[in-house]
C-alpha cells in the first residue's frame, strides 16, 4: 500500500517515549508498504538523523520547528478559539507537501501519530489515528499543579483539545490508544458517540535492551545506584524526580548511606539541575542508557502525572532490573502481580518497596530476571503492531 505517515516529531533516534513508538511504527510500516513521511524536527541534534529516516521512506518532508517561536504562534488559538496545540504544529510547507504528495502518489491510507497531526489529513483518505494517550486529559491533570494563569490555560487546552480529538476520532476509520485504560477514558469523556477505538500497546526491543556482561558500569565503586531515566524537560518526569528527592531520598539515605540517585536523561531543566548534590547525579544526555540501567541496584518511576504505558519501565525490565513504579504505570503493563515490577503511589510505599530490594540484592536480581522474561514474552513490537496491520488490510 501507499501510506502517508504523519508524525509530530522526527521518529528517530528512539531515545524518548513518543519517538520509541513512532520509530517502531515507521519501521513496521516500511517493511510492508511504501511510506511517505511528513514530520517535524524540534531539536537541532536530530538533523543528523534525517538520512537514517529517509532510508526508510519513499517520500519525506521535514518541517523545522522552533519551540520558542511555535509557542508564540500557538497563542493565535486564543483568537481562533481552537486548542493551542494545533497552531503550535501548523506549517504551510508541510501542508503544501501533503497536498502535492496526495495528488502525485495517490495514497491508499494515512496513518496519523499524535492527534494534532490529523489537521493535515487530505479529505477523502482513509485514516488510522494513533492518539497514543488522551492528550486532553494530560492538560486537565496539569492544571491543579500550577497557579493562575497557567492553570486556566491548561484547563482551556484540555477542553478545546478534547473537542478536536472527538472530531478526529469520529472521522477516522479507527483510532488507537496505548492501553485499554486510555480507550476506556476516551469513551468516558465522549458519551453517546459511536467511535471505533482499540488499544495498540507498546513493545520493547529486547535484543537491544539486554544485559551484557562486558558492559562497563558508569557508577563509582561502593555506591548503591538508584536510577530514573527519561527526557528531563518533560513536566511529569520533572515532577517525579523532584518528588523523589524531596519526599523519599532522605529516608532512603538514612537507611542506605551509600545510595546515590541518578537522573539520566537529556535536557534537564533548571529545576532538575538544582537537585544535583552529593547524593543526586544529574547526567544530562548520555550516549547509551543501557549501562545506567544494567548496573542499577533498582530503577524507579514515581510518575504521578504521566499517562499510559511507559517505555522507560519496559526498557528497565528488559535490562533485568527490578522496578518500583506508579500504580497506573504498573497496571498499564500487567493486570496481575509481576516479579520485578512493584506498584507504589505514596512516598512511604516507595521507600519500603525500594528498601526491600536494596536489602536483598540477590532476590532483587532474581526478580529483575523474571521481569526480563516477562517483557520478552509479552511485549514484542511486531505482535502489538499486528493490530494496525489488520485495520490497514481492511482499509
């Protein structure tokens, strides 16, 4: 098939949650179809990867997005009455390329990654939309965490974006979310609407994320490393590490003086950088996250605000490390009890769960190995993306 694939951020390298999913979706589609990709670059570091993406595509258009300028442009939504996310990702060059390509190529279908990209879909094309998460609910969740006027702006964005998501889902041949819980939430927010929705789960590359005895440790001898990974300019990640340092780390350090918390990820905000101390290491960008995961005593994901299935948790499990994570993150991965993956929602519960792992390293290692066995069997990308294949064949 000839497929138009629209993605809000260059789907390579797969170094953060959305790009992991969009890259594996691109690779899956390109192995089976002729793919024409329209996307944005919002990080100059990604320019070096355009050739890698081009090799997977029959056609490619990359629009350059300056986040600062895009934020200013998005304020037009206050005048037009639309969600600010839409003008943020609006580009006349990308729109012209889509229209030109549709006339020249004659697409059989369009696959949309992130609901905001549906604004580019040509009329009359069959469309499959991967919303991933209910983004409008994310803005709703952000509102109570901020003072006015941002709280008002986030509530407005939630309302306006939900209305747009509902229109997109009504027009789509099928829409996907990362978990059954996100599907149920969108149905709850859209009562009385006949929407064609399904869960399309994330996977993990268990060959890449695999322990290697030859892989050197990045940690100092004698320390007890606790690790968090993620893009550190993403608000739910910032909230998570700030909460851990403030409300969990003192109790953990009292019990385990050798413990050191490592915040591993690109673009740490000033608030994250300010957490650095003798007991907290803020790495910034690292060339490879695997050594940090493999040699961690435990991995933690205290994500109070994040939605859906977290790649960072799957990757840590694939690296055979025990993980303590927010209850909603755990439930997105397994409905039952899974060794190596412990749920927690209160700071005191995190402290107790982590303490149990740190006291008995042999048991923690065994649980980590069981966690890897679980994700190898249950989280193959091809198995999950077969759901998309069935709907493309129907289209």
